[in-house]
């Protein structure tokens, strides 16, 4: 059985694939999740994350953009953008502790993104948390 970290990693790869232009990725979600042995409750979690981000992408991008100082979301790398979108989605829609969500995003960025990404992702997601608590 896959861990939630592994589920999030898989969701990032799905979001990344869609972001780079693979519009057919939805046809292969079940196959990809099965290949990663993501089943049952973990599959439900993965699908909720993926579809939640996909359906709410404009709102998420707007929230993220509001906390970017030098760039716009379209200027970010695909992996960084995918991690931020998923993190923002969880912050705004999950009962999970915000610190856990941010820590997961940081850990994902350490293994998947550019060297400077963890600090950057932490700053943006922390700003979203603070704004969300107002």
C-alpha cells in the first residue's frame, strides 16, 4: 500500500503531465495509479487531490499569484507550479494541519524540483495559510 507521500508524488506527476500539455492524461489515471500500487482509500485521496486541483485551477493560480513578488505563476517551472497548486488546494480544502501540508510540499520539492524551490514553496504556502486564517 502506498503512503500519502507517495500518493502526493504521483499526483504531482499527473499535474505536471497535464501542465506540460498532455491533455489525454485523464484517460490513463487509473492505470498510472494501479502501476504505483495506489488503491482503495489512497486512490480516492489521489483522485480527490488531482481532480480538485484540476477543477479549481484558476482560483488556486490566483491565490498563488497574489503571493509571488517577482514572477507570475506562468513563469514558474512546471514541477514548482504543480507542487504549489496541490499545496494550496490542500490548505484551502483539507482539515489536515497546515504545517503538515507545507512540510509535505517542501519534501516533494526537495526531491522533485530545483534546489531553491523548498524555501520558495514554503514562503508562498505560508503566505496562503496566513491569508486563509484572516
